[in-house]
C-alpha cells in the first residue's frame, strides 16, 4: 500500500453523476471529498427544478445510491412516477436524505475546482 492509498478520492461536481460516483466509493469503503461549485448538491438540477424529467424514477437513482438511501429509511418513490428536477433534489440521491448516507462532512459546497 502506497501513501497515496490513504488519500481521499476527489469527486468534482455533486450532480447526479458525482453523487453516484460518491455512492460507489462509499460502497467500496474508499475515502472521498465531493467538491461542488454551487451552494448545494445538485445545483444544476435545481436550476430547472420546475421541469419534469423524461424518464421515471426507476432510471434516475443509481443502485449504489439506492442502497445507501435505503439504509437511512428512504422512502423510494414509485418506480414509474416522473419526477421534476426539484423532486430529484428533494427525494432523490441528494437532499435531504443523501447527505446522511454520504456523510455531510464529505461534501464541500461553494468549491469551484476550475482553477
Ligand atoms: C429539463 C431536463 C430534463 C432531463 N431529464 C432527464 C431524464 O429524464 N433522464 C436523464 O437521465 N437525464 C435527464 N436530463 C439530463 C440530466 O439532468 C443530466 O444528464 C445530468 O444532470 C448530468 O449529471 P452530471 O452530474 O454529469 O452533471 P450536472 O447535473 O450538470 O452536475 C454537475 C455539477 O458539478 C458542479 N460543477 C460544475 N463545474 C464545477 C467545478 N469546476 N467545480 C466544482 N463543481 C462543479 C455543478 O454545479 C453541478 O452541480 C435532463 C436534463 C434537463 C435539463
């Protein structure tokens, strides 16, 4: 094991993809830091929160994230229901449930990593 192995994996962006990556890292017991440019996770999705997605819940939650959420008493939305962006933020793998599974201390908001 090299000294690098104990460093956290940096995940840039807490959108759906970054959150899913974080869930997979947690499932593997790997340390991580999740850097998000916006003030909250899913900042981009929240910008169009009033718009309905074109795919139902069953396709919108990563399996690793689902396992984490279920371990924290998450009520899974009906598989065929069509969420809005706001629904995805509020009831999906972001706020308010996901940070508990993810460990809020792993999320660093307002952290633009472009520079
Ligand atoms: C109206 C609409 C409906 C959609 N419906 C569906 C659907 O039904 N099904 C589907 O699969 N997809 C749908 N999509 C697409 C889906 O929203 C995107 O594919 C998804 O959001 C991409 O996730 P992402 O995490 O890669 O990117 P984003 O959601 O863009 O998240 C990236 C995150 O990274 C942050 N970020 C960016 N740059 C930096 C930086 N330099 N440093 C730190 N953080 C940074 C951003 O603030 C953001 O929070 C829809 C999109 C729209 C607009």
